[in-house]
């Protein structure tokens, strides 16, 4: 797309060699990384939108709705909530975002915004108040074409595997539909049982168990029937192609004996409407999670632990807008001791499956990288992974710090690469961003004489990190 504008086009910084600061970096990226498919083993894309091959009505719907990153930036500038999550029209919301974009320089949103417009839409202009109208019209027209449906965009982004995030009670109908339709992209569910660990809120917990009873066809009256219900759902997910579990936690729960007294209390807790509190919610969560992890091991799944966020900080706006609207943050929870004890408990009984641990606080990077190394036992390459930089850290600085910690404390050559962790079908530029950053890091060290200048040698390691390690790790 070319429009007359007084503004310099994005070609000035989104060149083919964007982020690639020397000839080694450029060749590593273009010759070894750029053409590889994407394995997106953790995201929040809608299985329904993929299965129905949805076409989005406009750019706001596919790009701005649900995007906490953009919402936080708009609030920081002083944009009224009407134009963020409120009742403004989609076009008004897009123009509000376009006005903010020039002020996002040095925030990763500036890079991501223009990368997401360049691919798949072919936009080579800066987004601002002057260009907003033409860009909005151009993208809306493209979104009505078959190539810009959900599956069309995934194909354009060379996505080979999508790991969605799914509650144990989900019926997985849309995953089944994708299999029936012989979708060329492998879209598989991931088992995310967070709600069953939260016994502190009895009303929400009991309501959830009622859903679990229906889904599992098991009456849940005690701890054993709860575990049977969960086993039934693990079996069901496995039968529907699931190979991954996922958990979002502030920190790993305590691992200690779940006594007969706690079992009895749990049965009374479920049966007695007047009992509102369970005495040991963390011990309960630790026990249930440990038993789930044993089920994952029996199935040969990969288990993921996303640790550290401090959620729902702004209670006033939480009450107005609800959860997942942009008020979460990096937490400073202690992680090492509980994580070590949990993994060690599974390892001691030879029930530790392949595991990915994700850190959200960069202060803990070295500890997480070390922790992964404690439980690599020579049976599987990279059995326990220090997961890719995610959420607040999935930007250039965060990725570099994560990979530097992994390189210093472990082997980056075994790393399984990037994820989108996104609800947007336009986020696959994150994989390109990661690959460019990786190639630049290695290319700079080749130029400085810190790494061999053998491009074939280093290039093959780049390919392992960007694609082949994940393909092997998830048995794809």
C-alpha cells in the first residue's frame, strides 16, 4: 500500500535487515531462520474462530479487542475508557489507537504495531492520525478476502502447530471439527485446570465443581471422586489430541502430606453449606496439582507452569471492567524453594514429565535457568525448559535477558523457542521478532570473535532453536 503522506514510511526502519546489525546476523536470519514454520505451543486463540474460519469485520475487531498491551498504553496517554473497552464505535476506537501510536516509541508496541501492519497487510507507513483512515479502509477490505480469514492468516504466518488454552470442562467440539475438516494446521487443546485449584472462594469453587461433574459424569463428594473426575477429563483431552497442560500461578503451591483429616474436612466442606472456608487451601492446591502432574506423566504430556504475575491490581477498575482488562503486573513472589520441592517430589517418584517453567520477573531469570538444569537427567534433550520470555517480557530486552540467562546457566542450543501467548491472530510477528533478536545476538558475538564464524554451524543451532527443538520436544 502506498499513500501520499507527509510522514516517512516504515520502510526506514522495517527493512529486510531490521534488528540485524551486521552481516553475520543478516545471513543467519535470512538463510536459516526466516523461512521456518512456526510452532506456537502456547496461545489463547479461539478454537471456535479457527474452526469456523472466521473473517473479522474490521481491523479493530481482530487487532484491538482484548489487547491489554494497547489498552494500557491508551490509558497511559489519557484516552477515555469509552474508546478502549467502552461503547465507542470500532472506527472511533481505531482512530483513538492511531493517535496514540506515535507516542509509543521505545515501547515494544511501536515495533509490534508496524510489524503487524506490514505482515500480513502490506502497510509500509507509520500509523498516526494522518494515515489512520487509509490504513483502516485498506485493512478492512483485505479482511473480507479468503486469505485473511483466521486459517488464511495462520497459513500466511507459516503456522504449523497451535496449542490453545482450554478449561477441563470444555467439550472440545471445535477441535473435533478441525480434525473432521482435515485442517492442515494442527490445532490441539491444552489442559488448563486453574479453577479447580482455587478452593479459597467457595462459591466459585463449588460452581466450578458442578460444571466438572457434568463434564466428567462423576458425582464429586470427596477427594477421590474429584481426582476421578479430573482423570476422566485428562483421558478425554488425550483422546482429542491434547499433548500439553498449562497452569497460571503466582508461585508453586506447598507440597506436603494430604492427611486423612484434610480429606475428611474436604468432604464436609462440600456437603455443608454453612462451611465457607477450607483450612489449608495451599496444601489442597499442592496435592491436586501434584496428582494432576502424575496423570500428565502417564500420558506423556508436556506440562507448563507460568509463574509470578500479580493480577487485578486496580480493584476499582476491576469492578467496572472485569478480569483480563489490563490491570495485571509483574509480581515479586519468592519462587525457588516451592518450585524446587514440587519438581523434586515428582522426580523422586520418576513421575516428572517434560516441563516448561516460565518466569515473569526478570530478577528471577538466573534462578529459573538454574532450576531447569537441576532436573535434566539425561533421558530427554532439554527435558526441563526455561520457557521463553512471556507477557511483560516478550520484547527485545526481555528476550535477550532470558536467552542470556539460559546461555549462562544451561544450553541455549536445546531451547524450544518462542510463543505468542496471544489472543490475536496478528501476533505471529512475535516469532519473527524473536528470530531476528536471536540471530542478532549470535551475529554480534560472531563479529566480536566470541563465537565461531562458521555460519553453517551457528545457523543449524538457530534452526534448532526456532523450530526443530520444539518439533522434537512435542513429538510433532
